[in-house]
């Protein structure tokens, strides 16, 4: 059976995902998307199309474990995503 993929082209199933390598850019992009659309962690049912998928919490922890510097996560994922959220409220 072939794996299913999320909106980033990453494997949905966390167990299967662990078997694959993702670039730093893909991981930061996914963190930013989770922040922008309110996907806090895997337990959060919102947004519905991401139910059961890892959220910003797990992905940020994974990025840190993989050696991505906290400043890179802030500068390239968290701050840009929060800026996009701010633009939506103007």
C-alpha cells in the first residue's frame, strides 16, 4: 500500500514519515503552515484537513532535534507565519 501525502508532499503517517528524510526547508515550511492555520499539535482537530497530523509543537521539536538552530526556526518559519496571520486581520 502506498503512503498518503499531506499538502506539503510529506507522508501523513508519522511512523512512515520517520523512515524518510526531509530537507530543512520542507520542515520550516510545514511549521510555518501550522502556525498560520492554527495547527498547534497532533491532538488539535483544527484545521480539519490536518486532523491527526503533527502540529507546530512536534515539528518544532523535530527541527531542534535535527540541529536546526532556534534562530533559523524563528526567522524562517515562526515570524513569517505570524506576519501572514497579522496581515489577515488588517
